[in-house]
C-alpha cells in the first residue's frame, strides 16, 4: 500500500496546483493524518462559572481581565502557559436578559494588545470588539449596549487582525447566554451546570515540554490538534442526574469541523447560533464548523454510560478530507447517568411575544450582494483596515449570496446580525439550517443565499466585519468590512483613522 503524507500533498498543491494533487491521489491508497489521541474519560468536566455582575440604575456591569497564566491539562506535563479571561484558560459564562443594558470593564493584563468580540451579538459597531477596538496592554475598554435580540447561546473571543487564531488558541474564549421571557418560561432544562451544560469543544496540540503548538506547515484549513478538550478538560466525564439534559455546544476550535453524535441515540435540536428553531428537530448528528453553536436536548436512562462523539465529517467536495479532519472520528465527552434520575418535564416550546417582529421575509429585500471566497480573498480582495468594502442602509433587508470556489473548508460569519438561509443551490435549506444563524459552513462550489436585516446602529465611520471563521484564513486576509449608514450619509463613509478609537479605552 502506498501512503501519501499530507505534507507532501500540500507542498505539491502549492507548487503545481490542484490538478497535480488529484493526479497524485490516483496513485495513493491512503493519506496520512495526525490522529486524535484516544483518552480515558476520568476527569470531571469543568463547568465555567457564571460571571458575577452588578446591577445599578438598570445597568448590568461585568468585569473581565485578559491575563496570562498556567493550566494543568490531563496527560500534559509540565503545566502549559495559557491565556484566559479572569482565569488562566477560557473565561466565565456571561449571562443577560433581553431588554437589559450591559456594560463591561475589560482590562488587558497581557503583554500585547487584544480585543473582545461579542460573536453573534446585535450591537453598535463601536462596541463590537473587532480589530478596530483593540485594547493595549494596561488599558481598560468599557463597551455598553442594550440587549435587543432573542434568547441564544453566543460567545466572546478576541479579534485582533492577523492574530485572532493565536489569541483564541491560547485560551481566550467564553460563552455569552441570552435569556428572554419566552425562554425562561419554557419547560426546558435550565439548571446551569446540572441539566443545562455549556460545552466549549476545542482541539489542541502540545509539544514535549507541555507548550501549545499551532502547526505552521501549510495545513488546510489550519492547525488540527490531536488532543480534544471540553471546557478545558481533557478526557472529561459528566454525571447526569436528570432524565433530560440540554447541551449548549460551541465549536471553539480554530480550524476543525465536528460532527457531534451520541451513537444509537436521537438528539433534539432546539436552537442554532442565534436562537430557537421554529420547532424542535430530531437529529442523529449535528455538524458544527468553527464558531457555530447548537443547543440539543438528550434523554438518558438510569445507570447508563454513553459518550458524545465526533463522527467522520462530510465536508462536501473537499479535495483532501483526510488532511482537513474529515476522516477523524473520536470520543469527546462521557456521560454517566445516576441509578435514579430526577424527572424532567415534557418540553414546551418557547415562543416570544415579539417573535413576529423578529421575523424576516425575502420580499422585503432591497439589495442583493455577492461574495466569493477564494485563496485568502473575498471578491478578489484581502482585508484592508483602511478600506470599506460594503455600505448598507439602516433598516434594510438584503440577500447576500456567498460561495466558496475552492475545495478546502471555509465558513462565513457576519458581525451584528443573525441571518436566515434562504436557499442552497436554489433549493430550500434542510431544517437544521432553517434557524437563526451568524456563521455557516460553506461546502465548496455551492451557492448560499442568506437573508440579512440591518435594523439600526448607523455609523458611517465604524465598520463591522464579515469573514471566514477558519481563523488562519481570517488572519491571512479572508475578511471584509461594511458600514451601516442612514440615507444621505454616503459622503461621510470612511474607515477609522486608528484601531483604538479615543473614548473607548482608558489607560491606567
């Protein structure tokens, strides 16, 4: 049997192009990949604490510190140098309710500038935490906005242009859970850390000295680690004490796409990136690209032990699925059900009183835009902090048509909005993609039509981002900028003069 190394194939692709790789594949029986290390599931799952907050004059204030530390991961010695928010690795879970004003005091105790992007949040561009809102070492950033979107599982992470992959990989990430009246009154598992579990799934690579390693060898779509962790726990198990458990799944990896399943068990998909589906959906598997989230409810039987797995992933027309992680299958987390389980109520479905106001309709669309992802470019351009790529008008609904023209993994994320997938290659999307989304995996050479609405927050001088959420691709230029303006503000459109606008960061 002849085996082609993934490094050889990538090298040949860079020199001779895709056709040469296809030719080589006909002469190769297998492709070698970095296998995920099997683990004994003997470490209790860490549950990120809910962040404390203060409520004064109707403003809920959180305090976070981006800091360096050391973290002991199971099977890795010595302890690893890591970054985290208000801790050595990852960050606390933030929680707020629709209608609340939130405020943050975010201190940067790291040796380099970073930022905090509120992934999936609808908010003013100046508060978005993208590459124009950098926090220098020793500075404090104080964003504030009103939560005005349905209940959802969002997350927060850095967004420095050219360094997002490194900052997220070192550990800067956390969940941001939004509640509303409908979600709080629904009969769904809601006891955080007991039957409502936050699950931040990531893959890492360590060297012999316990250091985190991002491989810089031309891997596509970036570095894939051989160590899987959930909430920073390697080989994690979770005790189950109730008949049903809600899993808030986040793909917090920088490049790997997962296909989550519990073998021989149906899961009920209840929510995607931006909130609840119109109706619960029984699922055998849930595929999540980097940055995507899903909420599923799983039923357990007394005394059983089962595992959440990532199955082989259908990446859709990928040239080298083995080197992109598509052929990997591995266990992620073990569930151990108690001999007697607390009964869970029959689920009732949340329906917000203002759900109709949140709905979008294609016949309202006033503009169509097209985006093609290729190499490290979108529409033939690499990211330029001084260039505004798109100008949209506040209140408008638009259709964005997005396509990846390459047989390598890409995903597409739009800041500030939750979109709806209208069609994929002209056909209605599967039910699992019919809910509110802010990030979507793009199968190569397929056309995705997205319905987007820009409700408010006009600012002709501060852009939002759209980009590939394979973080290596983003860092290397697969990103663009758009501003939301009022009609008549066209002549005021310009990119910010500085990446740290005055008035948003305080030095101390």
